């Protein structure tokens, strides 16, 4: 009996060793496959990151110009993504929306690294790749988060870490290159075609319906009031618009965009784009209605932000309906793929 058991035990060990060798032979194929556009379910991201990719990411630091401290700080790439996510999206948002935002934030910085595009950094910030402001991406340090969240820090940090770790290393690409992962707060019910705001056609930045924002976002509808003199000054008009200018008050929409925003309109005889009016008047959106009361102009806007790319409140609405992060980003950025970022980053020396 003892000899029989021993022979059975030896055969069992041999079978195990044979199975282990087969697994080892399969590993290179798995590693090669993961460098292409991701076929990994979004729920398993972070668990599937390749060891060599992790080594690359851990060695990449992002020099960030901290505007309040007036200094450049070198921050590990994933820590930078974490700080951007905390600054750009409310921690109360759904986890899947936060994961979508984390991938957009990571894509933004990886694209700048890949293209060596470090524009928009002030002269005193020599060596910085980005600032910590919305000129690039807003960023907040962990120390600031501890002060901001107080007793809620532990729970909030756990949620923040999950969003970053479960998407670690993944970026959004189009035809094998990192995209311009633009995002904004609140749509007017639609996103905008890139060329209708920036005069540049970008194939993955197409107008799509975003109905969730209307009922969810506190920034969906806002009203501001300007005097006729303020309007004249802000727009650089030669003369103020008289109250007798008619029902439109000297203002007329000439063309709208596919995203239902103002594309061109005249004010006091001068033609402006919707973007120009939004920026010059400090409006929340380039979709607005107006009315005159004497020499006072009331402007009501719909949506908040430029409208191009991913709507953050729309993403949260999708997540509330059970949509996953991968579905969210592929809805707002058309024709994209999810891909590992290591091939776009400097290799470890």
C-alpha cells in the first residue's frame, strides 16, 4: 500500500509540473497581446497591468508647477493622475464615472509626454510639463485633500485609489495614438463637434446627445445680468446698444451648431462666434437666451464648459444607470480603443 501511494504521488507531481510548464510557455503570448488595444474587461484593469509596464510607470515623474507655492514638484505619474481626478471630479460621483475621468486625465498627460508638448507653462516654471490649474489639468496634493476632507479622508481616499488603480496604465487611443481627451462639466443636452468650438476637425470628438446633465447638474442653467455699457466694453463695440434696438436688442443668431449652441451671431452690428461671446462675456456656455429690460441685459445659459468631449455630469448619469467606465469613454470619444500607456512613455534606463 505504501509503495502504491508513493507511485501515485510521484505521478501526481509529474502532472502538476507538466501543467506548470505549459502555463509558463503561454505567458509570453499573454504579455505581447496586452500591449495592443485592450480586450481586458474594465473591472480587471489594474490586475492585468504588465510588470514591465509598471516599472516604466513607476519611474516616470511629472514635473508640475504648483502655482500657489510657485515651485515645480516632481510627482509620480499615477500619483499625478490621482491628484487630477480629485481636483477635476466631485468625490461623490459614481466609481465608474471616476474611472472614466482617471483614464481621460492619464491620457492627457501621456499625450503631452509622447508629443513632447509642454506648452502653456509660465517662464518661471522652467522644466515643468504642466501647471496645477485648468490651463492644463487641475491638480490637488494629498496633503490638501486631508485638510479638505477631514474625517472623511480615509473613505474618500479609498474610492479615489480604486478609480486610479482599477484603470492603472490604461489610456484612450485613436489609430494607435493618445487622444486629446477633452472634458467639461455640464452639457446643454449635447456635446459639441470639435470644429464648432476650436475650428479643428478631430474625428473622435463628435457631437452626441447627453441628456443626463439636464436633471443632474446644478450648473445646467444659470442667469447673469450685464448693463449695456458692460456689454459694449467686454465686446469692444464702438457704441452701446440702445434700448430702442428692437425686440432682439441688436443681437441676432446667424448660425447654430450640431450641438445646439450658438455658432455665429451679431451684436450691435458686429459678428462674433459663440466661443468668442462665451469667453468675452464670461458665460458658462455658448448656448444662451437673452432679454433686455431697459439698458439691462439678462443672459441665461444652458450647460457649463466648452462642450467638447466627455461631459462629467453626463458620465455620472451613465454610471448611475449601470454603465461601465469603458462604455462611458467610448460613448463620448467615438472610435477609440483602450491601450496600455507604457509604449508612449520613456523607457527605464
